[in-house]
């Protein structure tokens, strides 16, 4: 008597993006928005230490942004064939613009006293914070659509 074994269909494995890019992307968002908060605090108190905090937060955001960009580029290249349908142009261009303006903001914040923040530094901090929020949102939206 022959034993009947159930047949099993093999499903193709779904390759997902590695979560390291998403984890690293949270740092520039947090650091750039916190730099805006310390700029506002400096504007209200004129205590130079708040401007020093801002420049360190911006430098940390730049460092972590470069790490996130490297991981994101590696992830995009590794999954090129699978990611053909999604084109993250807004996310990529927005991130490049955010990083360029953050670098300019770091140079502005390296000045002494009041001119390190007012008016150019705080305006750049607002723009960089908005770009960080928008690019983080668009990057998350790309991943959410990919998983669906």
C-alpha cells in the first residue's frame, strides 16, 4: 500500500529591505529637530551654550545622515531589480538637499555670538527640520507600500 504524502508548494521568498536604514534615518530627524529647539532656546535666553548645543546636534545629524545614506544606497543597489516599480526620487533629492543645507547650517553655527543663530541659523534649522520630517515620512511611505 502506497503512502500518500501531502504536496507542498514552494512560495518565492520575499526579500525585504534591511531595517538598519530605517533605524539610522531616525537619528538625523531627531538631531536636526532638537537643534531647532536649542536654536529657539538660544533666541529666548541669549546663553551661548545653547548655540554650542545646536552645532553639536547638527554635526551629529550630519554624521548619522551620511551613515543612513550609505546604508540606503547599498540597500537600493542590492534590491535594484525588485525595487524597479518604486522610484524614490523625492526621498533621494530631499535627503541630498537636507544634508547640503545642514552642512551650510553647521558652518553658519560655527560663527561667534548672536550671528551664529540669528537670523540665518534659525531659518536654516527650520528648513532642515521640515526636510528631515518630509524625507523621513516619504521613506517610511516607500517601505510601507513595499511591504503591502
